[in-house]
């Protein structure tokens, strides 16, 4: 999983590398081989049309305890 753009900007801009709770959790998951394998499987199933994108992403988020702020970005 790629490094989020805001983290790349923070590092490139010389800002502190101190991670907040959300950043730390995202980094933990990014390094978790089970999470990465399940994410890849989910992406493949979506690409193959085996499952609807919204349904797959919602189920994946619930399984891994993920939540997202709406309206960001």
C-alpha cells in the first residue's frame, strides 16, 4: 500500500515525523502481511466483477475495524 500523500508532503516539507494515532494505525496495517493479502484479494475480486466495490470495501473495513472521515480530501 502506498504512503499517503499527506505523509509524503510532511516528510518532504521538513515537518515533524511524529505520527498521530491514525497515522500509526495506518502504518501498522500497511506493514501487516495479512491485511495486505486480504486487501489485494479484495481488489482482485472487485476487478473481476465478483463483488461490488462498495460492498467489498465496507465488509473489508468492518473486518479490519477501519473507519473513514467523510468529506475529506
